[in-house]
C-alpha cells in the first residue's frame, strides 16, 4: 500500500535531484526523442545557412532567412497558443512534428533535384516557422504532462540540457553530414528525426492530473451558449506576475543576454584577444549554461521574485565583466554569468507553464512567443547601437546598471504596495448601524 502511494504521487517525497523527472519512463523516451530532434534541427539550420550562402553569396540573405523563419512567431504566436489549448495535446504535437518532417523531406527533394531557389527556400523557412508556433507550446506542455507538477522544473531543466547538447552536437555533425551525405541528406536526416518524435508520442503516458485536466478541457462548453472566455493577450495583461516576468525578460534580453555580441567585441577589442580567446569564451558560456540547467533542475516551485533576483545578479556580474581589466578575470566571470542566465531561464519557463490555469497555458506560451520574438529581433541591433555609442565596456556596464535599477525599482514598488493600508470595506447602512450598536 505504501509503495502504491509512493508511485501514485512521485515528486512529493522531497527528492530534489535535478534528474528526478527521469523516474517517469515516458519522460525518458521523450528526452531521447527531443535529443534526436534537436540534433536534426541544428544540423539542418547550419546546413540552411550554408545553403543560402552558396546560392546568394550574401550574409544579409542568410540573416533574412532566419528572420523569415522567426517572423511567424511574432505574428501568429497568439493563434498557435490558442490552437494548443483547444486540441488534444498529444495529437497536436504528433501532427506538428509530422508536418515539420514533411517540410524537411520536401526541401531535401528539391535540393536533390537542383530545383531549390532562394524564394522557395524562404517560403519553406516561413512555413517551418508557422508550424513551430503550434509545435513549440504543444511539445513543451506535453513534456510537462509526463511528470507531476513538482517535477516540472526538473523536466524543463533536462530539456535545456538536451537542447544545449543537441545544439553543440548538431552543429558539429553538420560539417560531417555535408561531406558524407550532402545537403539533401542532411535535410532528410532532420525529417527522419521529426518522424522519430512522431512515432514516440502515441506511446507516452500522461500523469493522472494531466488526464483529468484534459477531460475537464474536453467537457468545457463551446459555442454561442458557452460563457465568454478571455483571450490569451487579455489574460496575460491582466496577470501582474506575468507582466513583471515580461519586463524582466525584455530588459535582460536586450541589455544583458546578447553575450555573443558584447563579449565578442570586448574580447577582440579592449582586451586584445584573438579568435581563440573568443572561442574559449563561447565554450565557457556553453559549459556554464549546461551547469546552470543542472542546478535549476533542483528547484521545485520557482517564483517571479526568484527570476528578478537572478536577473539583478546577472546585471551585477555583467558590470564586473565590463570592468575586467584583463582577459583572465573576464574568463572567471563568464561561467557564473552563464549559470545565472540558465537558472533564470528555467525558472521563467517553469512559471510560464505552471502559474496560469491549465486551460490557458498554451495561449500564455503563445503570447510569450510573440513577445520573445519581438525583443529577440530588436535586441541585437539596439545593443549594437549602444556598443557604438558608449563602447564595449560602456554597453556592458550601462546594461547591467539598467537591469539592476529596474529590478530594484520594481522591488521597492512591490514593497510599498504590500505595506499600503487596505481601504476599509464599504458597509450598507443597516450593517453600519449594527456595527455601531
């Protein structure tokens, strides 16, 4: 009997292992599928960039293809999230993965036949981005449905590790893949990786809580006679915690997360390092990101306050990095910067996927996709202008100061709001007379 209870409620036994989500057999299969998919995706993305360069010889065209693929997330993120909330999650994820496989196979066939042009490639990139507006929230929430809510941070952290490992290995495999099987073969491999995920999904077992939520959502009345339901954007704007999270993420993304730009200019500029030094910084950032994901896996119920504290800590570390007089001191700062960033990312994702009611989580992720795409596209150019205006060190220091100042101002405002006296309730005349008596 005790054993059955322990199995029925995993994650409530105080286990804080970053890998505790792997106690679920379905999560183990899902993690393998995610790794295979990430390997294929990063392999294809690398090959796509090289293919655009081969077809056009233009770095601007390569950047345009990435923007075209990201644009649907900005324009249709809300719609994609609403679709995920309306339809069965396993079915939605399986169909979206199958469609991504179809696009990859179509691209492979066009490359093999020599019929792929730049406009067609741009259209295919846009279609991929459009499908991703549904696939992103569907697969993210499906992974959470495989474990108890207490283990969701562990599942998200494991996904971050898988993503980082897939990115490193997939980028490395791209060069080998092009030499061994060609560009068309690399696209075909990515298509097979999506089909592998599609094949795994039907065998995944949801938790009882996730099944109950799915049944409740299926029974929710629809149509004209149903009560009016708030849209994703209205819900997001009406939830103070989500708005605070968006502000923190936006200023961090624009002024504090683009280390590939700020640290590159700092290392190769004032610190007089070469490509090797910058390569070492990039490696340390990747290692710190993976280490941070492992640390984040120990969390159980992160809050917006924790995200704010981590963002402020990241801003202070960024200031110290900008003031580093020598390269060695900067190298010491890089790993903790990456760890703080990774833990903050996992905490943010966990809050987004657990704080809203279950029937609104897809729409919340859709809103977040639109917002994050907007500051992801606007951040690098704005930061580049800041670097040109105040220099490499100035951009890091100024960005860190702004982040810390905004977090501090938010904390003071929250403390004042919490300490303000609440207005006395207005009593009806009869109630006031009885109270006085």
